[in-house]
C-alpha cells in the first residue's frame, strides 16, 4: 500500500506543479485540515468577498444609505453581474441578467416560451432531472391547465427520439446533478429547433465548471445558480439568459416594477422592458449580489478551457486512485467513464452511501450524498489540487475497508443531506 500511495503521490505532485491554475487556490479562504469536494453544492469563499461584504455594509448601506442606488450603482448590479457571468457561459452582452433563483427564473422562461408557441403545450424533460425543474412545470400546469402546459418525462436515451412537432419546449439540465452526465447541448438544441421546439437549459452544474457556448449553440433560454461553481455564497441570486433574437417577442408573466420599461415613471400599466431587464421582478438583493459580484472576479482573465482541462484531470485522477486502491468494485462508478461526457463531479453508488459520506465528513473530507445511494464528489478546478484528490481517495478507502462508517451516529439523517 505504501509504495502504491507513493507512486500516486508522485503523480499528484507533478500534476500540481505544472497546473496553470495552481495560484488561484490562494484566492480562496479554505479551512485548515479540510478537503472540500462539495463546491458543486456550495462553492468555497473567495477572500475578496469578505472585504466587499464589509464595504457594502459599512460604507454603502451604513453611510451612504439610499444614495447608493445611484452613487454605488446598485440599480445596475443585476446587469453588471449578468455581464460578468456572460463570458463564462459563452454569451455576448445584453442577454444575461442576475436575479431570483433557478426555480423562479425557470417559471419565467417556461411561461414565456410556451406563450411563444402556437398550438403546442408539451414540455419535454428528463425523468431524473432535478426535482425543482419538474415541479415548476407542474406548478405552471396547475395554474394554466394541461391544455396549455403539459409535462412529458422520458429517460435520457429517449430525449432525442421524442423531439417532434408536438413538443413546445425542451427543458433540460446540462449536467445531471446525480450522475454528472453531460448532454450534447449543440446537437440537442439543433435537433429541437428542426422540429420548431424552443430550448431551455439549466446550467446549475455547468456554469463555472465546464465550457459553455450558449450563443454558438443557438440556445433560446437558460437559467443557472451562482452558489455552486461560481462561489457566490449560500442562496446567492441566480441568472437568466434570453437570446437576443427572442427579447422582443418574449414576455414573462411576473410583471414586476423593475422589469417595466421605465420603473420610475410609476405608470399604472405594465409595459415590459424590451431588453433583458424585463426579467427583473422586484428589488435585487444587493448584499448577496455584491458578494457574488466580488466572487466572480476570481474568473477574471481565466479561459474556461483551462478550467475544463483541469476538471477532467482531477476527475480522471480520482477514478485512477479508486481503481489503484481497489475500491472500484465496492464503489460502482455512476458517472460516465468517458471524461468528455461528464461534468466536474464523480458519483459512485453504494448501499451505505449516506453513512460513508457522514464518516468522510467526520474525518475532514467533505462530499455529499444524493438519495437513494449516491456518494458525490465535486472537483472545483480553482481550488482543488491533485493531492487533495488522492488524500480523499485514501481516506475513503480506509473508511470503506475498515467499515468505520458502520455506526449509528453516521446513519442519522440531517435535514440537509
Ligand atoms: C441546484 C439546482 C437547482 C436549485 O434551484 P434553486 O431555485 O436555485 O434553489 C435547480 N436545478 C438544478 C439542476 C440544480 O442542480
């Protein structure tokens, strides 16, 4: 075992030494003695966020008070932040806005897209999509009736064959939250368009982790969150993308005053802004949006290609470690074997995945569990090193082989898993 560890350690050290993103780790505040492999659920804290939070609280809110809407440009923050997210998702200016959550933004694009379709009401999605995505369609159905919005769920392999002229909207999550399986965005979007279908992509597990080219793929609409790989902090606001070509026809139903063509005219009739601003509903959450704005600066001057390349190296190395430590029989890989077909995570299945995850956390390796039996490891290229990957795999091996996880205290389910 020792010899094996040493050779893996050598591989890790070499990989870390030549890593072009190595210096980015210093931009984050990472707790001592913890290997954090859950950046796909809550990104770690960029140091600069602390300064920004203090400045916004003390100076902007505390001292400059309401004048900050103008002097500190709070009013444009949803656009400013949206434009910082745009290059990360492959979008030209004027199409991305920071606001609300994925759930609420999905409601907007779903309703608006369905309204743009004539005589079609079917929303096609994947059975194992993230629940909130499916719930938002179900909620919309309960509001407008099945004749206007009807959800059809199919398995991953049946998506392409189900694209026909009855479908109004194809709504998919780009990287599956359980398996990490990545869809071919360009191909599916094109196939859908050939049938007159509008396409909505959920980028929750993609933005900040994989290369995206929304404009190039001619995506119609997209939504995403910023607290995962974009490190915006717990509950940080999400984003919405509406392709420029749709902005004049698209109308989302949450007629908030901030989405009005001229909010400060206080007109009693709603008139949607003809720009991406229409997607603002109410007043933006300035505190968390400011922290997110600061967090995004860690992506300044970074090519997403480098992030993707490192992400693939990390996930490949984790699989190599599992295999060389002879864990790959006990822990069945539920992510695709082909690195180009998976996002920045590795999921393995085990009937005691929950207890194993708790035992890992107890020993300083933070991963997470997804029902029913998935142990999920997220690899954030900006702050995860190969040596962390190896040490996590070694500890995982010790826990599994010794059955140290087999204790009552590791089986107690917390509210958040
Ligand atoms: C994390 C996640 C969400 C979360 O939605 P919120 O409204 O931001 O809570 C939605 N969809 C997917 C695919 C996710 O992974």
